C-alpha cells in the first residue's frame, strides 16, 4: 500500500506543472490522424491554436481513398476548418470539444464510359460543405495526447463519393507554445 501511495504521489508531482498548460490562450498543436469513412480510409495532418482558454481553431488537410464498388476506386484531397469550443473535461486527463466548421474536397471518382462508349474517363470535381462533430483529447503527459475524432457533414456540388460523409479517426497530438 505504501508503494502505491508513493507511486501516486510521484505521478501527481511529475504531472502537476503540465496541468496549467493544457488549455490556455495561444497554445498550439500539431496532429496526425488516421481513420475510416463509409467507403474507405483517410489520413489527416492538422494544426490548431487556442483562441481563448476554452475555444480552439482547428485546421486540417486530409487525403482519403477507397472503393466505390463497381464504379472503381476513388481518392480525395481536402481541407477542413473548425471552431472547437470545449464541452467538458474530466479532471486534467480528458477534454471533449464540439467541432463546427466546413470542408472543401477535390475528388477523383471511379471510371465511367465516355460519350462514344470506347474509352473511359476519370470523373473529378470540387465539393464543399458544412461539418460538425466531436473530438476528445486524452493527455499522456505534458506535451502529448491521443485524440479521437468523429465528424459528419454535407457536401454540395454533386459529390462523386458521398453526399453525407462521415469520418472517425484516432491520432497523436503534440502541444507547444
């Protein structure tokens, strides 16, 4: 029992200075995530900065790829921007944020026959629309956290992949000043 108390005291002493640095204005983060969509996989690199002690601005670039069944494979390059107000936190370990924003994607869809029926052409287009979701940060120490994100959106301009795209992923986030 004495060893457990010393371990808890040591863990508390080593993490206490970091607690004040988690959610304060002008703290920035870099993150890398991977996850799933309804049709495929995605990879996202992101940057965020805290505008206030409880609200962050999140910016990310993502690459998505997958299969549209008989229509063939697809890929998409996109960007997302979110305002992320803090909903709640569990001590200094876990923080939950609401994500409200938008996305723009450049999609390369599956192949379809040309007008003359002889060859095939690759369909492509730019899509955009609002997105919303939630994000949880689980801190591992002073500067690192595991992040879990889930978003759902709506895309305009007749998307090739999905009109209601959903994203669910996990990754690592580095916090710096």
